[in-house]
C-alpha cells in the first residue's frame, strides 16, 4: 500500500466491511476529527477528491482566538453573539470562545506555523471583531493548517484513507434508527460499510450558487445525506455572502480576504467614492451581511446595469511592504487575472461564502440520529447564528472535533464482506439532462436565494427545483445513486460509471439542498443576518427562533439561551 498526500491508496481487497468510525471529508474538521479519535479505534477517512482538498485549504484570513492581553474569551463571545444577529446559542459560543486558546495550542503542538511579530503570535483585525484576534499564516492560513493535519493523519497507522471515494448515502438501521454505516462509491463499486460512528465533515454548499468563493467539492453532500436519512437540520436559509470576491471577466470568484480591509483597504465605487459609511457607521468593517448588502444596494441605485457593475477594493492606505508580506497569494492570483494590486484597485463583488445552516448537533457533535455526528461547516452547532463572525469557522472545526477525544465506541458489528452484483452502468444517454440541471441550478439559486430574496422569486424557484428533482428521480442512474439495498454491493463494468454516478449524486444533493434552502427562506418572513427578504425587510422578535427541517416537516425551535 502506498501512503501519499493524494491518499492512502488501498486496494479494494483490503477494505474490511466495518470500522469503529468512518469520517467523511478531509478538510480541517475531518482531518482533526480523525486525529482526535482514540488511536485504538480503526478509523476510515473517505474524501471525494485528493486528501485535504476543500474550503479549509483555501482559508485566507485566519483563525480567531482571544490571545492578546487586551482581549478575552468574554469579548470574543460578545462579538460572535453580535454578528450572529440574535440567533447564536450562547452556550455553544461560550464553549467555542473559551476553548479557542487550547485549540491554537494544539495546532502549534502539531506543527502549524502561524505568523509571529516580535517573537509573539501575530494577530490581525477582521470585520465585527472588537479586538485584533485573528491568527494567520500570511494569506494561506488554511493551507498551513490542512497540510500539517494531513501529514499527521498519514502518520497514524489506525487511520485508513480512501481517496477519491464518494459517500453516497447513510445506512440507517430501520429498527433502531441508528446510523450504522454508509454506502460508498470507490473504484467503480458501491459498497456498504458498517461503523459504530459515522462523522460527517463534508463542508459547505457554496456550489449551489452561481457566484461562490467555495471550491467545487462544496456541494452540500453531508446535509443532503443527513436529510435523506431523517436527521434534524437547522437554519438552512442562512447563507453568508462575502463582500469581496474577485470580479474580473472569466476569473473565478477568488476571495479577497477580509483581512485586506482589516489592514486598511477601502471599498470604493467606480467614481472612487468610499461608500460603505453611507450604510453603516463601521463602514468596510461592518458585519459581512451588512457590507454585502451595501454593495448590492449601492450598485442597484447607482449603476446603469447592476448585473455588470462592480465595486473596487483600494489598497492605497496599506504600505506596499505590508501588502507584500501579508498577502502574497492575493497578489499572485490577482496578477494572474490581470490586476496589479500595487497599481490599481481590485474589482470585487459579493459571492456565496459560508453556510451557517446545517445538520443540528449538540456540544458533543451528536446529531438527532444515534451513531451520526457532524463537524465543521456541515454542522449547525449554534455558534454562528444568522451570520458567522469572520475566522470563527476554522476555530469551530478544531474546537468541536476535539470533543471526539471523549467518544467511547462499542466494537463494530463486523460481518463478512458482501459479494458483488455486477451492473453494466452505462448511462451516457441520461447525462445531458443531468448536466443541464447542474448548469442551470446555481443561476436560479443566485437569482432567487442570493443576497436579496422575495416570496415570488422563491416560489418560482421552488417550482423549478421540484420539477428538476422529479426529472432526476425518473432517471435510471438515480436508483443507483440512492441504491438503498444494503444486502448488495455493486460493481460497475462501464469505465464511465463512477464519474457519471458522482455527477448524478452531487446534482441530486444540490437539488435537495436547493429545495431546502428555498423552502426555509420562504418560511422565514423577516430579515436577519445572511437572510434578507425585500418583502420583509425588518428583523422581528417573533422570529428569534431557529428553523428546523426533518423530512418534509419545516418548523421553528426555541433558542438555547443558557
Ligand atoms: P471543507 O474544508 O470544505 O472539507 C470538506 C471535505 O469533505 C472535503 O475534503 C471534501 O472533499 C469532502 N467531501 C464532501 N462531500 C463528500 C462526499 N460525499 N464524500 C466524500 N467526501 C466528501 N474560515 C475561517 O475561519 N477563516 C478563514 O480565513 C476562512 N477563509 C475562507 C476562504 C475561502 C475561500 C473559503 C471558501 C472559506 C473560508 N473560510 C474561512 C471558511 C472555512 O474555510 C470553512 O468553513 C471550513 O474550512 C470548513 O471546513 P470543513 O472541514 O467543514 O469543510
Ligand atoms: C476572509 O479571509 O475574508 C475569510 C475569513 C472567513 O471567512 O472567516
């Protein structure tokens, strides 16, 4: 067997039918979760691209922790609650802020190299933080963390890695309702794997929107899998739109970190006017939802064609030496797309960035289904409320994954490997329709459930998504994506089967989360944090509740304000 950063290349012959724990995803949450599980447990880590590929690796600004002498977990808690617009669970935020110091200490122990100034850990300011508390490693903090975590995971003999391997569905015991494993697409086969604990660490779902800072793996798979298995989901309408993604023809929506504004950059319109203070007294450093809406509204009011319009990030107020030192990746990527940050302002526009909603979990990461846990962006711990405070998500991944050190697992009920049914697996004729849905869904969602939402646009989109879901359900390939008979593993003969199944399964997941986001957004008739309704523009006390989804049930749930 070969151990590399591209994965632990297991042959299908050495995949047992059961593990103590299966971790799905290899971002900060999945990698750290695998490391925290006791080394006596046999752990399988599956990840649908190369090891470490995900949003975590792209994180720029940093990781928040109150380490400065003028700072405290209490101040961090207050800033998080303020940004969360009344929807954070206080006990979860308290847990996050009070464990931040230990999380950083653990990352340093593992070898993460944060920037230092005068021999001390350096920190920076980001929007809605009252203190400079964001630790960073230049503008590639995520890479610094993920590369170290991945290297440590590769050293651990109890962790087996399958990459690329795609988790298709959760395996629920119909008698006990327990999640007892997963179905996995790996090397042209679908196999059922048992586990005492299944840990979803599949990240966010930014690919549901036409404009997103997220990588292509962020298709909301964990939320869709959990929903189909009957777990409780929470606050799905809350999506954070980052104000400053690169907006250049043909370029990806590459993130221009909030830390650039934290270091002093100004937002200006095409006449060079600094407009953010027209919308909030904190200007560029107001909470993200406020700045994103400020840009949206400013363009609606002032631009001749708002769809084509953009604003700019002017870096003139930051000394060039500091830009060079702090933002080498941003300099290089902008240059690649024809923008010289030293000579011109960077064209930017908002893009979908972070999903506050997710699979509801308690402080020990347990979901409503016994045996199923969720960590990182796919979970809803209650720390982000309606709008996440910058740099709190990497922290959440580490603080909550650390809870798995306490997890005690019964030995897995190992059964003999199943035999494989053979299937041709040729769905070429169906792929055109799937590709068309996959291409059109993000634009529909951006229009209906982007920065500004309204009942009519949401309802139209719900009808369209329902139509696409029924079209997809009628295709033969969908039966294999769902393939709900654990008594049978399947081996596909066609060489294209795996690629096609993955595309179909991701499209199904995107349609499921799209449907749930739209329904939740139509249900919440107010505006709060990342959810803005032009037909209900005010925040309402009566809506200071979570929304929860379980199957077809959409309801509210009281806040935990202990
Ligand atoms: P990810 O890192 O996205 O990992 C998800 C993993 O799950 C991936 O390995 C993926 O391949 C795998 N996966 C998904 N579905 C399946 C499946 N069906 N089967 C198998 N594997 C699957 N937050 C901060 O705190 N600070 C920052 O500076 C910061 N900057 C950011 C910059 C960018 C550009 C982006 C996009 C986000 C940023 N965030 C930042 C947010 C933060 O990075 C993420 O919320 C966080 O890293 C999520 O970690 P995760 O482990 O939950 O998910
Ligand atoms: C950024 O660097 O602006 C992203 C930080 C975050 O999303 O927390």
